[in-house]
């Protein structure tokens, strides 16, 4: 029960942080450059952001990033020692992020947002 509570609290906290600092920045017009997640999706999957709402993409990125971080925190919390927690964190962070953004990129590619290359 503690793991589920930790997952939900972490997810909600990280999602709110992303919404405040990524999505709201766009809404207020203070976004001078695109977040690294958007640049990665554009470069890797050749997405055309003119076809869909940019704010919707930022909301999806907030959701996916919060889910990734909450999942990693929940997995790490099950370890018994600090060294195992550290090792798990280092080994899990990159693959989980790449896999989740692969799903996001594939989803938007199937929706027809791919540039004509």
C-alpha cells in the first residue's frame, strides 16, 4: 500500500511541477526555446508540430515524464540499501525515458504528424 501511495504522490507532484514550469510558461508567452523533450521528438521522429496543438504535446510530455519519474521512484524505493537504490536509478532512468518517448513518438507518427522528408 505504501508503494502505491508513493507512486501516486510522486506522480501528482511531478505532474504539477511540469505543468507549472513547462506548460504555463508557454501560456504566458515566456517560452523562448522548446523543451528538450520536444526537440528530441522532432529530431528522432521528424514530427511536424504545425499539424497538432503544441500545448497538447506539452501536456502529453508532462504526463509521460511524471509517469516515468514516479515509476522509477517506486522501483527504487523497494531496494533495501542505498547502493542498490543508486545502481537501480542509474540503470533504469535512461531506458525508461527512451522507451516512453518512443511510444509518444510512435503515437504522433501514426497520427500523421510526420514531416515529409
